[in-house]
């Protein structure tokens, strides 16, 4: 497991946002932020609810999403982003929200 970024929720539009249809959220590219911050701006009709929409998250790259997530409480089931990666969100026993990311080939960001 390797640290990738921190996701912070905002209501403010940020420059260079990308659209993620599956979650109906606008996100910035954390690789373009000096401290690897990803800003998330949810549309009102986003299917994302609860702690995932209310708390920041920490994201990690994993080699195998299914193996790395064993025993974790699922907040958002795995989904594929533009054929580049599979991601899912989980809540740890202490309430922390984590995103696990499995790249599906050459590493790159959307």
C-alpha cells in the first residue's frame, strides 16, 4: 500500500475539475497539487451519502483492491474510472474514510 492523496470536500468550484459520472462529483487532480490534495465537489443528486460525503479521505494505491479491502466496511462499492483504475471507499473501525485505488495498467491519472 502506498499513499496517493488526501481528498477534501468543498462547495467551491476549483480550476481544472474533472467529472466522475459514477459518483456525480467534480474532482481535481491531486498530482497537480503541491501537497497531493484532491478537491471534491458533489452535485446535489450524487448517489454518495453519509460519511464519504461528509469527511475527508486518505487514498492509497494497492496492487489488488479485493485483497487489500478484506474485512473493511464498504462505503462505496468498487467502480472503474475511465478504464484506468478501480476505486472503492471504506470506513475503518476508528471512523477514518479511506479510498483504495488499483491501477489497471500503466499508472496515470485521469
